[in-house]
């Protein structure tokens, strides 16, 4: 779905035009999927945009190269502890092979991870909750990307937040983080009693905790 196509350096690119009443100047940027986005005023003509792109060819090609390099760096795909080669295809959606994962260039990986995490994290939370040997309130689950923590527990609201990044790791790490957060429903600190509670519900926790830390 592009507003126009343009040839640069022997390749065809989609140009997507976003017209805004409040925009005075015209801005060009290249998105991850290599579409060229032009933000401009409502009154800017297509003719003007084409001329602007042609006048700025060198700069745009540079932006395309930057995006291509960025993509080359992200050529691996991690899911539940397994590493796949990430291969971009012109086919919609996501397909799993033994060692490879195929996606279209505009595939929203984070959205897909989130969808998977909503299913898997809830199943694991229920599993660890049912197996928990002390009586605790049943918590609600939130999933989001976090920079510095694997999990957070809001003791008062009985709310557990898990880091979306856990979807990339072996499920044993997810289970440990869940037990850790569930234990906070009994102990809001990291006291000896807290760690005893973690150990009672996840005997191998010391090793797992160390591995998670090394990873950070
Ligand atoms: Zn903690």
C-alpha cells in the first residue's frame, strides 16, 4: 500500500506520504521495511515530493543502507530458548522451519512475540500457581518489555508483570521468574524467608538465577 513507487539505485521503493496540516516542512525517512516515508503539509504536491526525492537521492540511499545494515544485525530469531536464522521472504506472516524462521519484511516481530507470550505466560503462571505449595492470592498478569527487570510484583494489587523478553528464552527461566514473583505475594522483600519460599517451589533456583544474571 504505497502512494507511489520510486526507483533508486536500480531498486524500486514504496513511497508513503503522510500529509499533515500542522507540518510546515517536508521530511523524508526510511523505515525498517525500507519504505520511504514522506511527511509534509496537506498542500504539498506529489510533483514537489518526487522532485525532492530525486534531489536527495544520495541522502536517501544512505538511509536505506543504514536500515539494511541494521536488519543484517538482527538476522537471528529467538523463541523459547531456540535460536533460528531469520530469513526475510516476500510471503505474508511467519513460517517455522527446523533451523530457520521465515517472515515478510514488514512482519511485526514484537507484536507476534506479545501474542505468543500472552498465551504461554498465562499457561505457565497457572501451572506454577497450581503447584505453589503455600497459599497465595491468584494474581493478574501483565506483559511488557522491560530494560532492567525480568519480573515485577505489585503485592497490594496482586499483579505480576513479566518481561516480554522471556519469550526468547528457555521456559525454565520464565517458570523461575514466575515463582520469584509469586513468592513476593508472601514476602515483599528479598529476605531469607523469601528465598526459602522460592527454593521450596523451585529447588534449582540458584543455578537458574545465576544464568539469568549472566545473560543481562
Ligand atoms: Zn524480587
